[in-house]
């Protein structure tokens, strides 16, 4: 199971890097990062960089494993 996720994640990342903003996953993942950064700005227990990373990670995971 984890090998499948790693392979799917690798394929998704390489597609996003190759196609840039034209890739269907790029905009939702960036939007998730922006929402996470905003949450980090508003919540005192979460920093902006941590919110950004968490938001990117959650949206990327949702794109790989819907």
C-alpha cells in the first residue's frame, strides 16, 4: 500500500513540476497552501510556514488519494 502511494505521489509531483500551472493538481494544492498559511496567520498556536506546509500536504494527499 505505501509503495503505491509513494509511486503515485512521485508521478503527481513530476507531472506538476513538468506541466506547472497547466497540471490539474497544481492550483488546488497551491490554494490549500494559501489557506493553511492564512490559518497560520490567524491562529496563535500555528505559524505561517507550518500552516503553509500543512495546507500543501493535506491538499496534495487529497489529490493523490481522493
